[in-house]
C-alpha cells in the first residue's frame, strides 16, 4: 500500500510514484477521514484525471479541494478492484460515494429435513439441514406463497415442538390447510408425495404437478371416487391461478431485473426477483447520492454493493448500458462461483419486463420525492417554530419506559432530512438508579449517548427532543453542560392539560413561557411523529427486557446466589418448587446459606407469588 502524507498534499509528487496497475484508491481529508473510494484498471491514469486543469463537474472540484492524502491498494484484476472498492465503501461510507442503505437479510422458504418436513420462513445463515427457496423481497411475499402452498398441498407449517406434542389435529387440519401428520392421519407415502409436489412447484415445475393431478383426477372419476376427483380438480384450479399471478412468460431460470432512475438529486433502483421462472416480487431502494450522479453510476454502484451480501442469480437484466460491465461480471462471477451475465439489450417478453421495472422505478421515485418535499416543509416549519437559523438536518428524541420502575429502558430515535434514520436508533438498559426515577434514567441515557459523541462515535444533533416536561428537560441540560455541548437545542415535549394529541407544549431551557403550536401545525405533526417513534421504540425494548427478566428463576435474581449455590439448593430440596415452599430455617440449614441470605431467598419467592 502506498500512502501520501495527510498534510500539504503534493499531487504531482504523488502521481510520479503511482503505478499503472489496477487497484483501489482512497481520498482523505485533513483529519484522515475517507472522502471518496474509487477503483481503476490503471491507477495512474484514473487518479491523474482528478488533477487536470479542466475538471468535469462542481462535485469533482469540491472533492479535489478537500484532498489532503491518497491511499492506494494494488489488485490483480479490475474485477478484484471492484470487489474491494465496494467493501471499502460499505466500511467507510464516504460522503462523495453513492451509498446503498440496505443491511437486511432477505427471507427464504425453508423445507426442513424431517420425516414429515415443515415449511417455514427463514432469515439469516443457512445452517439447518433442508432446502431453501428464494430469496423473496419481503416477509409478505413469503407468507403469501406459504399460504398458497398450504392451501394446495397441505404440508405442515407448525413448529417441531408443537408437532411432537399433539394428541389430536389442530385448527389447520379442520380448515383444510394441513393433512395432520402429527396424529398419523396421513400416511408417510402420501405426505411425501405432497412434499414432492411442493418442491416441484417451488422449482418452477408446476406444469408437471398439474399433469400428474389431471391423471389422478381422471383415474378417480373412472372408479367413481367423485369426492376425491373434486379435490384434485380444486388443486388444479388453485395451481392455475397461482401461475397466472406469479409466472414470467418464457422464463424458466433464476434472474434479477434491475432498473434505475435519477431525478431531483435522488435515485430509485427497482429489483424484480425471478426464481425458477416465478416472479417472487419486487423491492425499491433509494441510495444516497452525491451531487450530479448519473443513472449509469447509480446502477453500477448499486450492483456492486447490493450483491456483496445477497444471493447472485446467473443472469441480471439491467435498464442501462454500463461502461464497467466486464468488471462487474468478473466480480459477480467470482462471488457467485458460477458464470454471471449482465444483459441490457433484450427483446420480446424480457423487454416488456425490463420496461415494467423502469416504470416502477420512476413511479417510486416520484412518490419518494413527494414525501421528501413534505418532509422539507415540516422541517422548515420546525425551523420557524423554534427560531433556528436553518432547517434541522438531524433531530434526536429520548424517551424512558418501565413498569413501576422494573426493567427501565431508554430509547433514542434519529430523524434526518429524509425521515427516520433507523440505523442510528439506540436503546439503553438503565441500571443503578432508584426504580421509577425518570430523571436519573434520562441523565444516564443522555450521558452514555453523548459521551460516545465526544469520542467521535456519534454525530451531534441540531435539535434534541426530550419526551417530558421541565424535569426531564433540566436533566438533559445538566448532561450537555457537563459534556460541554451547548450548541444543541434542547426541547421538552410535554403532554398538555388534557393529555390529548394536539395539545402538546414545548419547553425550551432559558425561555420562561412554553411554546404552544396550533393543532394543524406541520411542525407539531413532525415533532409528534418523532416523539411517538421514540415512545414506540422504548416500549418495545422495555417489554422485551421485562419478559426476559420475568422468565428467569427468582434464584437468578438474588445477589450472592451463583450457579453452584443454585444447583446445591435445587439438589438439596429436589427442585425449584420445593425451594419456593421452604421456610427460612430450612434454607439456612444448607451449607453456605446464611440466615440473611435464606431470608432473601424466602422473600424473593413470596414477591414472585404476589
């Protein structure tokens, strides 16, 4: 790796030492922060282009004016450089790169390896033995497919623990959605046949299934088993309807259709997932753009970043011709382990599907820009209401949730110019305070959050909203004064006299009178949305923590009772129930259990009953 000095960067001296081999370059500012990551087939030629007298765009001029260092890493091929570039973009998230915000894992349909296999939704690492079908764009698409499969083939979808403990069929059998293998109401051979048909359907071979069902229907009719023939007929009708809704004409394999559009400084990329000739659905993505990004740049950046962490089909149909197509194909092929092809010029049915993806991309972008416009208006209204110099680019809100002091959790939600920034949400489990002391809980959460800011691990908000009145607001003032962060505007959002939405009052430190906004104020609507999101996020965290705490044995919650003493008590008394019934004297008779500790154990179980 070649590294230039971060201070007094001399591009001419640096370029003299630069190699002509392929690789990746990182441009740094005075603080050593990565401004931009790029790749090149010829590093010397590509990096030199930034320092020509005639620069291509204001964006490039702005970038070059901030460069105080360049780091270079040489690779064997351009495809390898592209893979490294996208890994570095994901790691550093430079402001001048196109960034895809998508860390989600996509769901699959999972068929377990079991005597009576189970169909279920699966996310994450594929560790369990069985078969995986997908990916699907969202959980709704998976649930719809599972619903159809259950209706047609009646393969179980219940948990294994539920399946093992049945003595009679469940409601799913009664409504005709399961053949009740749990109580042996279907033979292993017949169930295996239903599973085989399910696999054929998921592999895109439903015509084979239909042909078999037609033969069975005719055979049943010939032997005058008309009720059974009617069941086969209904299955055939359901499968035909599924085909009409899901199948892509003329396709039999796996491919993704990717279309991009750019307008008004924003971009949308639509991906249609086609597996085994079936349209599993589509999803819209809105990458973050630097100024003056072209649609081809957006599409190239998306393909590199998205397929770093997602399944890669053998073929991709793309909406625009790409200058770096060969490097992309090389990178994707290396990642997938099979030959991957990008196609732009297609005909017939494929061209119609590609145009449909483009249309979806354009419409989604229009809707996105419309929502952004509404967000801009509301942020501007907040600026006016709070008398800020400019519209707030980043707003944070804290809330506290507990049940009579139990399992206290603080939440922090973040809104930026586009709305909720969920990747920056945080929760804090509050410890070491008097139960129910909301002020102390707020101080602890704020201190933990903004101490990280001082270490460079978080970004300072323009406005800090606190769900509460003057008491909570004063707690925030104390923390920020101690951390020397006076530039943050603190606003307490308190419920009005009748505690109804629309009657909130805003408490701003240093102002004698609270601010009351009209019920139809766009600023109030945005503040309510932020406050409600903080409240929701805190409650869900609190409930999860409380459930986890309550699922523990009272012995686990007593200081001084470690694993060894717990095991000793359980062995001596023959189980937890007998420990709960024991008197203080009986508990104190156990070696290592003092009278005081015995009293604690006794009291803990009595509190549990109450």
